[in-house]
């Protein structure tokens, strides 16, 4: 059971719209390792705010599948990854 992260709209990235159109063939990249390709783009390019989502991830890596929250990995309380937010992921 997972829920799509609304903060990044399931892409796993914030500000992904800053990547110029035409930079990726998203339809094809989705089938390949889309997230790895975007991470490489982020490394190659410095003048942008594109980053790993800080809701389904921590800004550098994802807690689970990019763009998704797994209930089992989204526990309430002080031990979960969202403990700083009262145990709730930020998009909920
Ligand atoms: Zn997210």
C-alpha cells in the first residue's frame, strides 16, 4: 500500500519543471532509469532549484520509492522519518 506524494506529484523531485523542455524525453526516460537520469542532470547543472523531494525523501535520497509514501515506512511517532513533522509526511 502506497500513496503518491502530492508535494512532488509523484515525480520524486521538487521544481522539476525547471528542467528545460526538451532536455529529457520524459516518456522514454520514464521507462529507463528516470530518477538516475534526473540526478545526473542535477549534478551537471547548478543554476536551478531541482532537488530530491524533501517529503518522500530527505532532499538527497528517497525513503522508499521516489514519489511514493509507503504506509509501512511512514510510521507515526518519534521513530518515523517524519518525526520532525509530528510523524506526518509533509504532503498530508
Ligand atoms: Zn515527494
